[in-house]
């Protein structure tokens, strides 16, 4: 019988789910930023980290209205 | 790499008061026990150790009560503890001890209780992963496969299967991410904003619609915003036929006037107008001091003088009197020459005496007038704070159209809810207003009297007290007014909307308010539109995340499917009906299906897919359960597996594949395997097949129920060892000869230990045991044994020779040749026969 092989349990650490998910999202997209923030929230909780991404985006949009007015 | 080195069991199920131990030195162990000898108890001992439960009870939900007292051996003395303990080498290559002790057994509708210790410290299941022990998704959490667990997933509902697979595929973190992102929508949702509400209302005005509607979807510059509002107002004025003024300010004023006019025709809502209640402060202390000073000065001068003081001052102010140097006629009575310089001097002296009094009186009068004004201010304030209609006479109100019937008519069905409370509050307001007015009137009257007759003022404290009473009454009015304002607002909001609708001015007030604060409106629009835009972006991002999650999950299902396929193919190679995949059902993502492929071709091409339940035989389902269990375990990184009769006794065909391909695959994958079987033939076959792995062999028997199941390491027996060595030594491969050499040294050590124990027993040392010599090698054991080999002078030499000949077997470059092995084996067999006869 031909011996088939599977990776042993000593194989390299698998990609995390978040890494796998980010690979399917466009670079720099809001979706990618949200997942990255959630996966590596730093000192914040994951919920706070994604909340901050949206708050930053909101501020960015609001500032653009103000800048347009000033132009 | 995780390894179980030893398991010790006392009092657990078939195991009795004599604790039993199995020591593992090989990656594979085989335990044989005929039926009812305790094999399942051994498997369940591992389950209990790791999870504190046994799976059988959890799976048989309907009969859980029948598991009462199931764990503690029925013949265990009450005081003896029931426990399962393992010694392992963790993934950190450090030895650890894990022990679970039963505290209370299963009872009717009650779980068992136990304590877990790691290295003699209290622990929980959460501490096991640090050692490398991975538990899976309940109910099949422990890496123990038994007959009753094999069929779990086929009998589970598809939705339960979905949860089970999703959890073992570890995508719950993706679900949590998704939930966290979805929850952001509520955070971004634009809040209610009065300006937005006004814009929506104003944009409904026919003439204003085309100018204001674009604001609902875009943020214009401030100038464009003002222009939009201005154009809307212009259009409205044009539509009414009114003159359109030149400036924006005039146009706004024009619209406001038009609004009031139209509203008034429907209902004079202006009757509700009122001003905010003015602040009022009590008179300062300086005022009361002035009055006190007046009283003091008045006391110093008699009444007659006071009475005439003013008259004298008036007289002296006449130049003719003031400059008179001789007698002149009296200005009052006309008596000739009666006003002499002496009398003038007297008048002058009298006037001087009353100067202070006059100043004090003047100051007091000014103060009294000020106090009067202050008192009046209270009344003025409460009147202004009350709705205008309250100050209007009834007949004038009716003439203007301010009628209760009209209010009720406009409100319709909603009248009852708001009018009653409003009237009640209005009555209280009127009473509070009257109370203030009465106090003010009384105070004003008193003050007027003091002004007219200053002498009537005796004690300013009385007046001060009156002012304090008036202040309290004012404060009471303020409280009543606050309540009235709330009730009135509810009424007015309703009434105004109805009036506007009836007068065709709906949205006009809103437009006027927005026109007064275009910056505020722009801020609102920026906030609202930015949030709406971000909500849309979030929705798109969520869709992308959902799609990405689906792809990740499909990938993981595919990986798992490949794993299951691998083990399936090892178990059942070349079958035309085969396991195809485990995957979420199309269109029903919460359902997971197990699919079988049916192909006409040897290469399995063009398969027809069906659910395994529908097409697999009992044997195939059994093998699928095993393949799934193994694939899951490897996926989760389980370091060891306990397999309790994993192949049906009727499946002889597949038993061979299992023993060969599957077990070999597991060992190659680094998994430690412990197989329990009731089939002795299979057990022996495993010994032969995995001799090169130095397979640990055990036998279990329940000889005396009082003692419980006993376990024997048959591989440890000297005869069994010699038999193994014989087999290995025949093998030509150097690895087998090396192994034979090592085993021969172990066998020689075993021989020495048995000789020494036998000798001590002969000397009445009945405590002697083989374990007394644990850890000693042949070099240490041989010298004390040699003097005991007395049958022939050559015998000690044979033993010494075994040690010296086989020492090289321990080193990589020293592999004993076959001749050396055979001679050493023969010598040891001989010595055994001579000195340790059966």
C-alpha cells in the first residue's frame, strides 16, 4: 500500500483565522482595517479597537466637509 | 512532545482497592481484556481524568438517572479515595502529574463532583493546554474513542453538527469579530437632532421642497445653504402673493408675520406667549439701614420742630429772609415787621439742628420709593411669566378666538390626555399668581402710607418681614410655573402642529428656525451625512467580512475533509463508495452535511454525491466515525489517543488496514496510541507488528470482584522479553539488532532483580520487591548476583559476558552482530532456566 503522509503535529504554526480572513480582503479597505484592529487591539479591547476605526473614519469624513467649505 | 508515561487507577468503576498502574515507554500500547474485564473502565478512566465526566452518561440523556453511583467501585471501602492519576512529559519536556479525585458520585439528576490537581496543586481543565493536553468540543472532549461515541455525529441533528464542527474548526473568533463589527452600526446611527427634524418638516412645504430636498442627501457650503433657505422663503412669499422684501432679514420677518397671521386665523396661539420669570433679589441691607438711621435721627428732634423744619428751610431759602438785616414782614401771616433778625437767627439755628434729620428723611423717602418699585417688580414679573391669555379679559379672549371649545376641537381625540392636566396646572398657576399679587399690593399700600406720612414708620423690620413673605410667595410661584411649563409644552406641541396643519403652515416655523441658524443646520447636516456615509461603508465592509469568513470556513472544512479522507482511504482503500466531504449545506449555512461519493471509476472521477447516512453501510459509518475522530484529533493537535475496540469485530477486512496503515500513520504523525481490544488475536498481532516500536503490552482481568480489575504488563515478563528478543535478533536490519541488544540488557537486568528478590525472600525478607532495584543498571546489579550463581563456576562469567558484550548496543555506532546476540540470548535463557525455573 502506498504510504500517504500528513503533516505531523510538529508542523509550523498555522495561519490564524484573522490572517486567513485578511488575505481575502482588499488592502487598505475598511473591512481589512476593522479585522486588523480587532486582531491586534493593543491596549484597547477588540470592541474598542474597531470602534476607534469607525470613529476615525467618521472624523475623517466630517473634516472633509469642513475642508471643502474652507476651499 | 506530549507523552503519557504512566496511569494509575484506584477504585474507579471496575478498578478496586488495589491500585493498578500501566507504564508506557513506547508510542503504542495494546491492552487486551475479554468482555467484562474492565476494558471500558480503563477508557473511561482517561475520560474522567481529563473532563471529570464520562461521555456515555452525557450521550444517554434520557437515562442519566441510571448512572447513579456509577463511578465508585461498588466494593470499595468507604474511606478509600477514588482517583485516576497520570504522569506525563508535557510539551515543555518537563514531567508533570495530573490527578483527579472523585468527591461525589453521580446521583439522580446530579453530576458527579471531583477535584483536579496538577503537580499536587489545585487546577482546572483550563490549565491542561499549557501541558499540551488539548480537549475538544463537548460532549466528545477527551481523545477517547469508544463504540458509543463513534455514531454521535451521525445521530446528531444537522444544526448540532454545525455547531460541533464550527467549534472544532475554531471559527468562533470569526463569529465574535463579525458580531463586534455588526454592533458598530448602532454606535454610528445618527442621533435624533432637532435641526434635522425641522429640515424634514420644512422640506415638505410645497414651495420649499425643491430648494430643501437636496440638503437631505448632501452637505452644501454655508453660502449655498443660506441661499437654499433664502430661495425657499422667497418662493413661499411669492406663492402667497405677498410683497417680497429686498433683504433676507426682511423676507424672514415677512414670513414670520405671515405665519402669525395665518395661525391666528385658525387659533390665536399667541395667547400662550409668556416671558421667562425674571430673577428677583431681596432689598439690600443698606436700605433697611437707611430707614433705621431715619428713625434714629427722628428720635433726636421733637415733633414740633420736625413739623416746622421744612417750613423753616423754605423760609430761609427766600433771599429776602436770608439776607435780612432788619425786621421784615412775616411771609406767612403778613404781620408787619414781625420777622426780626433775631427771629431769623433763631430760625436759622433751629434749621441747623434738624439738618441730619432732614437728610435722613430724604434718604428714607428715596429708599421707600425704591422699595415700592421693587415690590411692584414682583407683580410685574409674575404677570409677564404667565400666558398672555391669563391677563386678558374673558370677553376679549373669546373675541380673539381663544376658546376652550376651539382647543378641544383642534386636538380632537387627544384633547382628554393633555387638556385636563393643562387646566389643572393653569388653575394652580393662577392661584400662585394671585398670592403674589395680594402680597405685593398690601406691601405697596403700606409703603405708600410711609411715603405720605413718614412719621407712621415705626419699625422697618415689619416691612422687611413683608418682603421676605413676598419672596417666598414668589418662589412658590416659580415652582408652580415650572410644572405648568412642562404641561403647557405637551399641549402646545400638539396644538401647534394641528394649527399649522389647519392653517396650511406646516413646516413654516421649522424653516424660520433654520433660517435663524444656518450654521447650526450645516453642523447637523455634516454630522448626519457623515454618519450615514460611514454606515453604508460599514455595511459594505460587513458584507466583505461575511464573504471572507465563508471562504475561511470553507477552507477549513476542506482541510478537515482532506484529513478525514486520508484516514478513510487508509481504512478502506479502493472502495467505489467513499467519503467525499464534510461541508456546510448550500443555502443553509447552519447545517453541515457529511457527503459520500459514488463513482463508477477506479479513480473516483465523476462521483454522485449523497448523504452518508443514506448510502453508507453500518461498517462504513463505523469507519467514517473513526476517520473523523482521528482527523479531528490531529487537527486539534491532540498528543495521544485512546481507542477502545475501534473496529467492529465483524469488520475483519478493515481491522488489518487499521492495524497496519492507520496505526502506523498515527505513530508517524507523532501521536501516542493506546488501543484496547477484546480480541486476543489482534492484540498478539499488534505485538508482532510493532515489536520494533517496543510496543507496551498489557492484559486485564477481573479475577476477584473484591479486588477489582488487575492489569499485567505482559511485555515486562522475563519470558516475554526473551521471546521478543528472539524475534528481533532474527531480523537482519541493524535497527532491529540494536533494539534486541537493548532489550537483552533489560532482560539481563530483570534476571538480576528476580535473583536478588528471590534470595532475599529465601532469607525471610518478605518485603523484597523488584521495584527495590529500580534505576539500577546491569553494571550495578550483576556484581551482587554473580556470587548467587553457584551451580557452575562458568555461570557468573556468562552473566558478566552479557554485560560486556552488549554494552556497545547503547551507542549509535555499536550494533551487536547476530552471533553475539544469539550467544547472549542463549546464555540468559540458560541462566533463567537454571536459577528461575517456572
